[in-house]
C-alpha cells in the first residue's frame, strides 16, 4: 500500500520521537537488568501512544520510537558506527571513533520487533497509516572516522548497503519508511571554508549515497526528512533551503518532510514557487516546532498550510513537525497540545481549501 495522500483533507504526521510513559522511561533507565519487564511493557506502551496520536488527530503515525528507545537508538553493528569525514583529516583517538573493519547489520530482531509492534497497533484502523523512522546513511556516518575502506565514497556506499536491510524490513511490511537525514542540511555548518558550490557538489554525492541505500525499495512508501538540527541555537548559519531544495528532489522518495515552522525558515515556503514537486509527490512542511514550548495557534498553522498549498497544491501537502518533538519540548502535555493544534489547523485549512 502506498503512502496516503491528502485527497479530501490535509493529512497530518510528525517527525518520530514522542514522549514516553514515566514507567517505561524508568525501566529503560534501569538498563538490561529490567530487560524482561521492558519487553513486556513495550507493546502496551506502543498501543497507548498510537491511541494518543489518533486522539490528537494524527493520521500518519508511529510508535513514538518507543521500540528503538527500548533496544538502542540504532540497529547497526560493527566495531564502531560508520563515519564520513573530511578527506585527509587524521583521527584523534582520544575523542573520535575509527572504523577498523566493515560495518554490518545486527538489528534483525530489533527491527522485526519494531515492525511487529507498529503493525499490531494500526491493525483494523483503516483511517490511519503507520510509519517507522530510520537514521539515514549520512547521519549514521557522522559518528566515526573511516579507517577501513580506501575512500570515503566507497565507505559511504558500504554504509548505504548496510542500512538498506533495515529500510527493507519496514517497506516489506507495508509501512511508510522515513529516512531521517539532518546531515543533508547540517553538514554545511561543519565546513565553513566551503562555498555553496562546494556544498552542492557534496550533496550530489549525498544523493547518490541515499538513493543507493533505498535502491529496489518501493518509492511510494519512502519519506525523506531533513532539518537543520534539533539544537536550541540561533540558526543564523543554516544553509538556505533555496540552495539545496532542487538537489533534494533527486532523492527517490514519494514525500519530503522539511523543517518549516522554525522562524529562520518559515519564509521558505516561497522556495516551492521555483522548485517543483514531481507528479504524485508530497511535501510535508513542519508547521509546529520543537524550538519552543509555546503551542502554535490553529489559525497560525492553517495559514502556513494555505501558503504551502498555494505553491504545491492541496493534494500534494501534509502537515508535519519540524523534528521529533518528544525529547525537545519540555512537557508531554505540551507535545500533545501541539499535535492537537496541528490537526485543528489542518482541519481549518482543509475547510478553506476544499471550500467546505
């Protein structure tokens, strides 16, 4: 089944991370000594967070990333996490990890649990659709230096092939795969000597890596997510969307989720006047954010969605969040209020756009 589209109303979704129940958090904090209790608690917690999302009006939803939290954030194994680095820069053993052999995928059981929990939670709910977010190959590669492959290009292609196993497990189950790739935008901040032309050349290679990681998978189930990082900082040095959006469109996905409510990027809906979506593609702008505990007013959200609809078309639009908001917004009650406001804003925009 393909990713749902906004055929008669604007659908809603989010970045992935959501608040966890206090009892599950405590079990996770206690570590492996509580493994049996964690495993027993997770399915019920997933069902609860799915119900909560539906109550808030979210239509393309997930498990709040509870299963990942319970079993480790990433399911990739090896001597270290893979890494992308500046060619020729020597590693610093005291502060950096170095990949000394090929990475491999060891998360088969973990991703199977993730998929199973999500399928059970949405079974019989035809009005919603499940998704699972997985770290992109660029972002996974940010944690270590390459000390094994002959080149960074060769290394990152190897990383992409490793990640495909996780991605395939998601799409084989008929769930939407969200490839989380903040590095697509945030890498710019780590190379101040680069020009925009330099960065665009890097992104052309980044697209090759990402497309290699999803090669052979159903494009109509793949959503690409990019943001400028979840950190609470000025964001004055973010690369402008206008300089990277056309290259992002070369990624073989059906939907593109882009941070857009951040006040450094809120104006960038205008970029889509010049950068066009391919037929059948969907834009998922963030209309609520992790950067503030203020709950966005539904009218503000509706206004943002109407602006985007004016340039991409209402059927090619979904409402989303800038990033996962569960761990960055101060209180769980605020997170749920933000998601409810998003759904209310999407309803207001839908009434205006479909003239109901």
